[in-house]
C-alpha cells in the first residue's frame, strides 16, 4: 500500500514527533509488563506512524511496510467512524481524526466530532 493512499484514506495526515514518541512509550510500557500481544500491536502502530511522518515531511510516496492485520484494523476503525459521524448528522473525512483514530477513547471522538461540526457549519 502506498503511503499517500494510506494517509489519505485512514488518517488526518498530520503527524508529529510527539505522536511517535507517545506510541513508542506505549510500546515500551507493554514490553516492560511483558505483554507480547499488545507490544506487537504497539510496534506496528509505531511503524505506521513513523512511515506516515516520513511521507508527510518528505513527500516520498513509498510502499509502506504494514501487516494485513493492521490494514484490517484501520478498515474497521473507519467503518465505526463513519457510523459515528452519520449518527451525528455529519459527513466523515479522515481529516477530522487529528487526535488519532482510536474511537474507544471518548476525548478523541469528541475532538473529531467538534472539529467536523465547526468545519461543516453545524455548531
């Protein structure tokens, strides 16, 4: 999967070194407690975010190293986000996921919906 496709389809396209450090910290925490399943998930989160950051900063459009399981995770998340936006009378776009795509975190959902409401004039 090309970086440009992945970033436009699944993410806001806004990446920061701070985001990458947060993901790396989550990976470290899982390694410390000895949770290999969660550590694997966090490792791929770090890998995907690092590649998105490189694409954003350099404009390079390369084939990403991403396991199918992670693509499936993003597909599932996108379906949930679309449903959440529809329930709230809003059109979905990944550009609203500036706080991340994990819909299980209420503050991220609220941030995305608030941004969409402002952008779509439904405040």
